[in-house]
C-alpha cells in the first residue's frame, strides 16, 4: 500500500464518520418513541468502535497522508480520551433528551461528527488540517449548544459561541497564514526545522518577528477554545444556556483536543521560540486561575460555577506548559485526562438533576440531595472533591504533577498563585457538598423523588471509578502520557529527553 | 530503624484490618434500606474487624522496638509512593483502641439516628478505615491520604446528624483541620523533593545521616508545618476553638470517635513525626510547646468548670487531658512519653465512655443542660454507678487507668523541669473538681424536675456498651505493664535520635534526655518529693503493690522473651528510684 494513503492512520475518524452517517440514515426509519434509546446505544457502540480502532493503530504508529497525520502515543492517548468522553456523554444523554422532550436523532450524529473533528485535531501535524479539524468539531458543538430550541438562553448561548468562536478561529487562521509567510510551510516539523536553522525550505531566511506574531495569534485562537483568560468571557453564558450534557462534552472534549493542538504547536513546531511565548502562557495561566476562581466564588448557578471552575482548571493546565518540558508535558496530558473524568461526571449529575427545562440549577436546589438521591449526591461529591484536589482522587495527582513540575522549574510565583487559588476553590466546591448533605430539602413535590436512570447511573459510576482510579493508580496513565510527551517533540529534541 | 519484615498473614493483617470496614461500607451501600439489617451488618463488620486486630498483640514479638507486621510494596512509581504499613508499640494500641471503640459507636447509634441510617453507618465505617490508616501508614503520602480521609466522613457525620448548629460546627471543623493540614502537605512535599521518597523510614535515616541539602535551614519551617497540623487536631491551646463546637453539635457516636480517636491522631503525629524526624527542633521548641500544653491543661479545666452544658464540659476536659499527652511527649523522658501514650488510650476509653453516657441521657431528655438534671442516682442507679466509675477513671483515681497515665506523665514532667510538674499536677486537681461537681449536680440531691423521675435506667443494650468500657478502665489501671511492656521499647527508640542530636545544641536547663545521669538524679529527687506528697495524702496503701511497682520490677528483671532487655540498664536507676519510693511508702 502506498504509505501516503494508509487508511489505518485515520481509522478512528473513518469509523466515527461512517457511524455518524449511519445514525442519520437510520433515524427516519425508526419509530419516534423508541428512536432515542436505540440510536443512543448505536452511537455508544460507535464510540467504542472508535476506541478499538485507535488502539489498533498503536500497533503501527507513524506518519501518513503526505505528512499531515501522525499516529503516535500522543495522538492515541487523545483519541482514546476524546472517544471515551463522547461515549460517556452519549450514555448520560439518554434520559436527558427524554426529560427535556428533545427529538432528533441527529443529536447523536452531531456528537459523533464533533468527535471526528476533535480526534483529527490530536493527530493532525499540519496547520491547515488542524484548522479544518477545529472547524469540524466547532460547527458540531455550535449546533449542539442550541439544542434546547425552546429556551431563549440556549439560542443565545449558541449564537454567542458561534460568533466568538468564528472570530477566534479567524485569529488562528491568520496565525497559520503568517507562519506560512515566515517559514514557507504549514507542516509542524518543517516549521520546527526552519525555525531552528533560520532558513526556509526555499533557502530564504526565516522572519523571526513574523513567527512570534504567528504563535501569538494561534495562541489567541486556541486560548478561546480552551477558555483561558483573557479569552474566557464567553464561557459562563454559553455553558449556562447550552444543554447540560453538551456542556459536559464542550468543557472537556474540544478542550482536550485544543490542548493537544496547543501542545503540538508550542512544543512540536515553535519550541525554540519558547522564550517568546513563555510570558504569554505564564500571564494567561495566572489570569485564568485567578479570574476563574474569583468568578466561581460569586456564582449561585451551578452551571455557571462549573464554567468558571473550568476556566480556572485551564489555568492550572497552562502552568504545566511553562514548566520544564521533560516533566511539564506529561503533567499537562495527565491533567486533561483527569479533568475530563471529573468534569464530565459533574455535568452529568447537573444534567440529570436540572429536570425538564433545566429548572433546578441553583445551589439551593441541591439542598437535601444527599437524602433524596444518594447515588447522585455521592458521585457528585467525588467529582467535587477531585476538582478541589483531595488526595486519592485524580484531581490531586493532576495538580500534584503540574505544581511539582512548576516547582522543579523554579516557577515559584506561579506555584504560589496556583496553590492560593486551589485553596480559594475549595470553598465554592465544598459549598455544594455542604448544601447537599447538611441542608433540609426545599418543599416541592417533583424534587422529592429523583431516581437515577440506568444510562446516567452507568455514566456516573464509570466516571467516578475512573476519577478514583486516577487517584489511586495514576501510574499507567502517567506513563502513557509521558511516552506521548516524548513523541511530541521534534526529532532533535526527542533524543535529549528519555522517557522516565 | 530496624523493622521486622513479615510474610503471610503477618504482612497482610494490617491491610485486612484497615480495609475491612471499607469493604463493609461498600456492602452496606449495596444493601436495601432496611434499618435493622443495616445496623446488624455494621455491628458485625466492626466486631470482625476488632477480632482481626487482636492478631496484632497476640503475635507481637516483644522487646522489638521497630515496626512489626510490615508490608512495603511500591504503589505509584512517579512520584515514588509506597504502600508501606507497619505498627510499633505506640501505634498498635491506637489501632486496637479504634477497632475496640467502633462496635460501641455502632451500638450507641442504634436508636439515636433517624433518617439516613444507611449513610450514617457507611460514613462510620469509612471513618474507621481512614483512622486506622493514619495509625498504620509508614509512607508520608499514604499517611496524608488517610489523614485527609478522616476529615470528610467526620464533617458529614457532624453536619448531617448533629444538633441545631451542626452546619456551622461541621464547616468550622473542616476548615480548621483542612487549612492546618495544608502546612503539613507543604512540609511533606519539601521532604519528598529533597529526598526523593515519601517513606518515613527512608526520610528519617536521611535526616539522621545529614545527607539532605538545605535541611538545616528548612528544618524549623518543616517542623512548624507538621506541628500546626497536629496541634490543631490535638487540639493544643490556642487552636482548640473548633473542638467544643464540633463536640457539642456532633451526634454521640461522632463525639466518641472525635474524642477517642481523632484527637489522638494529633498526638500520635507529634510523637511520630515531630519528635523523631526533627529531634533538634523538637528540643528547641519544647519550652513553648510545653507552655501551651500547660496553659491548655489549666485553661481547659477552668473553662470546663464553669460550663452549664455537660457535653461542652467534657469537650473542654478533653482540651485539658490532651494537654497532658503533649506535655508528656515534650518532656523527652521515658516515663513522660510512656505516660503520654498510655494517657491517649485512657482518654479514649474514659472520655469515649463519658460521651456515650451523655448521649444516653440526651436520648431520654434531649438536653445537655446540667440544671435540667439532679437526683438521677435514685431513678437510674445502674447508670449512675457506671457514670461514677468512668468519672473516677477520667479524674485519675488510683486503680483506674487514668492514674497510671497521669502519674507517668507528671513524673516525666518533674524530671524535665519541676515547674512543668507542679503546674501540670494542678490539672489533676481541677479535673477532680469539675467532674465530681458535675456528678454531684447531676446525680445527687433531690430530683428537681418531675420529668426526671420517670427516666428509665440503662437498658440491656446500653449496659452491654458501657460495662466493657468500665471493665477496661479498671483492667488498664491494674495490669498496666501488659500495655507498657509493648509501648516501652518503641518509645525508647523514638527518644534515641533526639538524645543523639540533642548534643548539638545547649540545653537551657537540665532537660531530661540530654544528659542521662543528670536527669536520673533530678528525676529521683523529684520522685522522692512526689512520693512524700503521696504518703502524706494517704494514698500509699493503694499505691503499694500496684502497677508502678510491677512496672519497675518488670524493668529490673530479665525480659520474659529471653535475654536481658537493653533498656533495663539505662533505666535501672529510674526503676530503682520508683521501687525505693514505693518501699518507703510501706
């Protein structure tokens, strides 16, 4: 087979696309009442098939498709992570669609198509392909955000997300264009060697200033996608309006993929301009942590609170970017996995609890949840404790690795800012736990009995177990993350850093 | 430090004991909401855990100071964390105290918990696992995980099942201990970054060999980081303000666990980490720590004296009693530290039982106000008798366990500096004051409230949960060498590094442990004085032939496990002094 046309290199993308098309085709043929469940299960199997496909890829890693796709431990890690996120979100959506009275099998198809984009983002090593993948995933999430068609907030959320998102991707595209202008290529590895040697492929000198501007513009685009300050302003409004399971997806899947892209660009292509982007990322990390946590302190709406908390977590993650790269990259990759597990879980609980029309999303609505619905409350407690960073949860090791890396890189001030922020954050997460367990339930009939439905329970139990597993046995995921981290760097750098 | 490496059952036993309650908790979660079945399951799980924990003293190798039943397997490679468990003579009894008390906590909660019975017992069992984990962990990270792990179930027990101001108390408890333990985490991570290990034994030997760069500059801060976490937990004056709130608002079983075990975690931490990892800093800081302990003893007692609420009274008495434990540890004398460890167990038994007793009274009248009671001795004779025995144990009357602990602590205190002993001794008087006065106002005199005439006496379940406690208080008062024999070698070992490193700095006064012969002399002097006081008080009859004589004799005689105990040489003088004193008393 022609190595440039190796379909194994894009197997998960193919599987997901075919599955998504199949969902669209099957949907009209099913009776409306049972369509949700069977389509949901069908799409769930699709995500599992995609996970299997990416695991199959690991037998034969390498570059394909004219140097645009690279399958390595890094991309496989993100493939598995993103497909798992989609699988859990699909599981958690079964009952949500019913209670919200949302019809439309294309919901699941959109999740699958969005996943194609995210998966492609993590394996693409060519800037234009990265941009296309980014758009595939974004368009799917723009549509998903407005799925509560009757609610004005949902439409507002979608429009906001769409306008600001298009604006941000325009920045990214501009950055790509400037990078092409500076180095004469859009391939990450060619850019890397051009920046290193100071000469483009054509032999003309590289314009360093242009490259700096390009990196900054691309950072703006990605910073928007990961909700890092100061590009975070859209987050609370969009998360508040969008359907809760979609927020679970939006706040983890595209974010993980965008972090993958950021890692590819910053460490793969422009590593030796790191002194240029160091302060960019440093300031963004410090701002995200601080603004995110202060914002979350003031919220009474749990969805908005979690939105601000996701800004703060993006900040913690960015700390790892400026740390020493032999430990920082692995820490960042681990963080995305750990954050995905706890955040998807937390939003799954929120989605179930909010009931039809998303009425119950304020903190006081959660009072007495511990008595009324022990499973929901117990799992939400685990996720919140993990978000705080209590030991024996994934959140603890995620923070530990990041700040350990920061300390070893002498980023004392960033570490202090991060730790102070973690302490502040404990307050608003704990507030939810206190309300759930220590307050009497509010009067009101439909709040009294709340049974966790099977699909949701499965999603919650899986995410809770993964959260605890990452806190008790982080070794396996961390090892894989570290192996991915090594693969991320250009060949010259790889020899300098051996896996631990 | 030499540890006895174990295999088979001996290696697995600590894991079994620690995680059996957690398994029970999962079992309870899976069970249907039938209160009766849930209670019985919880009771059986906690009893089985206790039976398993009896393996520890039964298979104990006596005379060995190091850790036993050790299990050390790599857990996480990066960071380098080991699943390292083991107990020495100090922690083994705290493990047994925990497993012994949990069934009683289940029993006293039999009827007092309404609504969320399942969650209550689940939390109780999770709490037991976390507490046991604290005492058996020899890896600082593992220790920290369990340490934080106790926080959440305890806060939930207070916040979900407590009295009116429960949310306030739970949040206060959580914030105080959480913030304090962050300091400890920073110290632990510093040690990890500079030694590459979380392992207690590795870190200790690294510190002793002086191979850690920058340790001397940082040691003061590290000591303080650990100290603040433990001092809040103990609680040492002035960090004690969370305790009365938490105790008063907690349900009975919560108070019992809080007083009997959770506070001991603080004292245990001071002994295990502060004094053995940072001996020089411990010696340097001993004067003001002892001052805080003494203030705690006297202040706690004085505040207890004026409480109108009996639960608050007992809570403040804990502040006072725990002051003795801290004082004992920071005298750095064999007797003082032995006494501190023993006093931890005593306080667990007697204050645990006191809270159980108060809980029973509360179930009948729903108030803790002392003025609501009076003359209960006539309506509840059995209950009153059991209450009185426990009061005597808490006061430290000879023949009861409290006496042994307090005597050892005070003799250590006198040895360290006479004024420690003199001020500390007043604490004994104070405690007799507030507890006996409480007893008098509650049980003697006329029945002042008609409703109290109809109170029923302790029923079968209540007697079943109280009599073992009273019996144990008596047994521990009479055959204390059974316990001391196991505590002693480990304390000896814990004091040794401090003796070595203490030579580097100049002791301000004749602090015990820095100079063996001087301390022995001054110790003998103070003991003579103390003995004379006892003679005058007429306590000699009780004293004769009791624990201390046997204790002293045991130390002089060859060790039963074969061979002459090495400690005996060093402490021969000490033991002779006690013997001479007792004989003089005849």
